């Protein structure tokens, strides 16, 4: 979600400097947008079968 927000803010001229903290220009805009799409795919749309879900180790390493 954060990368998508940065991509949208970089596309708007009034907020493309992120209020003076992070300059978001040119290539950073599409890079953040692409990263947001990849993260959304793996985070929301990629399906995991119940058998695979049982094998996922949830312990912190």
C-alpha cells in the first residue's frame, strides 16, 4: 500500500516531493507503481491451496 501511495503522490505535481522529505520524480514514480503491483499480486491475488497452507512455517526465524 505504501508503494502505491508513493506512486500516486509522485504523479501529482503538488506532492511529488513528499512535503520535502522524499523527492519522487521520473523513474521513481513508475518503479514504485511496478513494485506496488508485484506486491499486490503476491499479497492478495496469488492463491495458496489448503495443503500448501498447512506446510507454511509460521515461526519467526
